[in-house]
C-alpha cells in the first residue's frame, strides 16, 4: 500500500474529491485548538505567509483565520502525515480559536452519552 | 450559526455524507500520532472499550487499532469539537501508530515544497 507519498520527501497532498485535506491545529504546548480543512490555495498561503489559512466549507471560500476577529494563528511548525491527506499545524494563536469564544474548539469531554465542559 | 451541538452537553456527532467524523489521536504529551475516521459504531466501541476504534475507508470496515499489530491505543481522554464533527483522542499507544513503522504518522515537516524527516 505504500507509495511515494508515504515515504518520499516531496510535498504532494492527497486532496479528497472536494479538493481538501484535514488540518489539525494545536498550540505550542500540544493542546488542541481546532480541526478544519485546507485546499491547495489555503495550504500554499499558510506555507508562504506563516499564518494559518483554511477553506471554509460552510462559506465556500478561502479563509484566513482571524481575518475579522484578529485572532490570527502564527505557524510555528507544519507537518504532513504518511498518506499526505492531513496537515498538523502548531501555531501561536492571538486569541480564542473557537467561534464560541472558547480557547479551543475541544472544550467538552465525552463521558458516555454526555459531554462535560473542560474549561 | 450556533445550535445545540455547539453549546449543549449531549453527544450528537455530526457525521458527514459517508457517516464519518474525523478522529485525531495524540499521545499523553500532546504529540501527534494519527488522523483517521470514526463512524457511529467505531465511536461507540471506543467509548465503551477504552480502546481506539476507527472506520477504515480503504478497507471499508470497522477497525480496532492494533487488532493485527498489537499496537492498541488505550484511551485516556476523549473530546469533541464545537460542531461535533471531530473527535480528539488522547491515547497511550502500545507501539508505533503509523503503518510505516514510525511512532507518529506525522514524521515529516513541510518546508516549502519539500518534506524534512523529524524522526
């Protein structure tokens, strides 16, 4: 099953049918911030600018995180997984990552069928 | 845009058209291990057994991580994001997470158009 994507040293993202890869963002301590998607343009802008860009599926457009809120994410490290369909973004956030105002989108723990706030 | 999923305390995953949510797995120190997918059965088994289960898109079947390799992932913490379409799994891995044998699937850093090994 391994191919050049799994072991090579060339960036060759495996975009899905919608042209997207998954993007996971954590803070410099490894705390989860958010999960979103990038298309080719968003990944390119993220690499070139050092600030996290995404593709908004709900709005159907390119989106620089913090473009309205000011809560930009300065990229510290950028990795890609074995089959190159997921990007790992370590970033310093200028403010809350979540649209709810929470520091992280992952502000609830799963406990059976219930959710428990962690902040 | 906020609905009960964003702020409520009921587990109500927003599965995509294929019946899947994104599952991100990190080790107890917050180091990235892998990104995969869960369907309802995989999430339920993960919650109930305390071991990470996924839906394999390539094999089209439920998959307990480590079922053949022995490298099971014991779940320490399980979180869900604001819109409930991504699961954050903190797990203690019994061995390498990646099918390449690497500790983590994210063993390459993106540097422009090149990838640089991080292990």
